[in-house]
């Protein structure tokens, strides 16, 4: 599923890139001679060419907006599924393992303290030291395992936070492009456009999540 929806998202982004560039090329008149007869010298022909150019530019812009909205919706599905799978899978399993190991270490330390209290005056060297050494070795191994799990848990928490940011970005992208011309979900179903201030806030939030995810990564690569 991940590969399929990732491919769909890339197709949407490719459609946005194509439509956006075509709209720009139409706006500067670079494609005026493509797909039709060249314009004549009279005013009516020039006016017709201008109308055709604007119509093609508008169609390309609408195609770009719809393509990006498709990519945003697909990205929202991917981010939501990734967020849920990680939170209910690796993250929860690692937290349970850490809690279980901490509990076992606490019980083991309590048992060793009780044994020390019971056998505190025993200095005969009757072989109990071998068992104590094994217990100390096992406890040491468990402590090392706990340290590895805690380090792994920190990585899981960082990944969970990045998944949260990805989900937030996807939500903001869908909200922003659902209000743009060519999609206009709010105008179709609510009868009016979404507040532009709220749309700007969502757009800025989406951009900030990208900046946050990009700059720490570049710093790590440079270190």
C-alpha cells in the first residue's frame, strides 16, 4: 500500500509541476504558436489569441491545483496510516519492553536487598558467592539491555514527533488547496470561501514544518 500511494502522490506532484510550468509559459506567450494557427496582424485576431492564451493559462493553473490537491489528499492518507502504525506498533512495544524490564530490575534489586538482610552476618564462604555473582551478572546484562531499549525509545519518540509533523503538514496542505480555484470545496459545500486568514495560517504552518524537518537534517550531515 505504501508504494502504491507514494507513486500516486508523486504522480500528483508531477501533474502540479507540469501544470504550473505550462501556466507560466502561457502567461508569457511562449506557447502562443503551439497547438493552433498563428495570429494575424489585425486587432480581432490579436484579441482572440489573447483570450485563447488566458483560457489555456487558466486551464493549466486549474490542472496544477487539482493535481496538488490530489497529492495532498494522498499524502494525508499516507501520513495518517504511518502515524497510527508507528504509534500502535513499534512505539507501544518499545515502551512496554522498557516498563517490563524496569519492573524486573526493581524486583531483582529488592530481592537482593532482602537476601542481604537475611544473610548479612554469613561470612563462612559456603558457596553463596557463586549465586550472587550470577545474579550480579544477570542484573548487569539486564541493565545494559535497558540502556539500549531506552536509547531505542528516544529514537522512536523522535520518529513519532516527525510523524506528527508530517501529519500536521498534510492536514494544512489539504485545507489550503481545498480553498483554491479548481477545487473550492468550501464554496461548493458551504456556499462561501474559507477565511483567507485561516488559509494563510495553515500555509505558514505547513512551510514551518518543512523548515523544521530540513534544517536539523542538513546540520547532521555537515557534522
